[in-house]
């Protein structure tokens, strides 16, 4: 996606882009400051324009050249907002096109309300979307929508994948760094607009939510579990026709899946039905994406009290709150190890008060905790409504 291009209309397009940036800085300094920090590569490797996960803007001269200066103002501000709102990094396992449409609804309504340039025909709009988050507007069915035969739905699939310049998926540390830098750029753009009294109210609300609201627990859990999705050959799912002969060969599976998932539910009485209801709703949506071979639910206090197993045919799963005594996490891992199970990950729903400091485990473990976050190992996610 990073091949430079020479085009007969490139010089004129670059002149118009420079003028569009200048007008944004004068009339809409928030967007002018935001887009002026984003380098542009002119290339035919994108159909229209795009913003990469790392903040690189791309423009296709063939598509962009006919646009007016005011339309280019809208386009530049549109792509800058994709970056500042971290739309690539927030996508997770969602359908890319459906996510792009949801994000475009938020951005386009925001720009129209703020009077930024001229809206580009063919773009997707939704009145009031400026007051919502892309997550709220996401509809997986939108992933099947297309526009006219000669162009994508909306102004294009312009949110790049969360990958580096070599096409490799970004690791968590890089994602956090990029998110932090995008927030800094958004704050600086906000200050520049406030200084001259030209910050739209919708933008102020949008940036305030971006900077001050922590990532929801279910988004973090979804990102973690989506990293477990495998394609193609999998030793976790051997070809079952050969198992009876003690021959283990990898099974072929081109549908994204993960192996077994273990969900351990703390029965000590600290987890109520309200938490369980929230967990049920989000975990089923995540499971639809990850499509695990098996979901094993272990209810525990100081020992394993009950076991439930679910396959894809049993979805959606339903976990119940059950009263119990004290809390010991080790019996969960003992149960797994005694049966030679190799789950992709073990997710605990707990208040966190247990014996985690007295042992450790090699199993990938997520502590989804309503209480303490005092864990020396595993991935800790604070469960908050």
C-alpha cells in the first residue's frame, strides 16, 4: 500500500490539496492541525483514499483529481479523524467493511454538522451519528453492502488493517503506543482550535470521550481472544479420522476458529447475576467470531462444583450465578491438567481474591476481575459496567 505514483494530474492535485489544508487551518483548525501531521502517499494501490493503522494517509490521484478544493477539505478531515479516533486499532475481529461503514457514519455526520468543506457524493451518512461511537452503529450485515458497480460502498474501504509497513499484525505494545500518540495529536488539535474559538461542540464531546473513557472490558477481551483465531492447518484440531489409529496429523480448516475455551466462574458469592448477564451477552458475541471447538464452563469455589460443556451447536451459551464458599483458583488448573486438556485460554470471572500468588500456570489465562487486580501472572482485565 505504499508505492508512490506519478500521474498526469498529480501536480494539480497536490496544489489543490495544499490549498485545502490551508483553508482547513484557517477555517477549521482542529481538522487542519490533524491532517497537516499526516504524510500523504499518492498511489493507485487504494481505490479512493485511505488511512493506515499507523497513521499514513493514501490518496489515489485518479479518483481524487476531479474533486474540488472543498471536497478535498472534507476528504482530508475525514481521513484525519479515522486516525485520531483510532478506527483501525479499534476494529478488532469485526467485519472490516461493516466497521468502515459504521466509522464513516460517525465521521461524515460530524463533518457535515461542522460545515467542513463539501460532502462527497456516494458517502454514507446517518443524521445524529456524530453523537454515537462506531461500536454502537456497527452492523455486521453492512459487510455485504456494495455501492455502484464501479465504486465501493461509501467513499471506499478507507480504514487500513492494523498492520505495520511490512503487513505484519501490530503487537499490543505498538497498538498502545499508536493509541497514545493519536490521543496526543487529537488533544493538540483541540487546543489549537480552542485558542481561536473554532472548536465545534460535537468534536469537543468526541475527543473528550476518546481521551477520558477507558477501553471497555469486552473490547479488550475480544482483542485478546481474537488473537487466538487460527486458519488453515491446526494441530489443536487434528484430523479425527486418524485418531483411532493413534496417528495425529493436522486437520484442515479454512474457517477462523480457536480450540477449546475454558471459562471459570467464581462461585464465592462475589459474582452476582448482573455481572453474569453482562458477561453472557458479550461473550456470546465474541464466541460467534472466534467459533471455538468447545467451551467448558467450570463453576468453582475451593473446588470444582459443576462442569458444563458447549459446542457450536449449543450457542448461545448461558452461564448462571451460583452461590458458594471461599475461593481457590488452583483447582481449575488441576482439573484441566488431570484431563490433559490444552485450552487456547482460560478466562476467569472473579473478584480476584484467591490464591493466585501461591502458584502459577503455563496456560494462557485471563483474569476478568470485578475486584482486585493484584495478579502477578496472566492477563488482567478490569470488569466494569
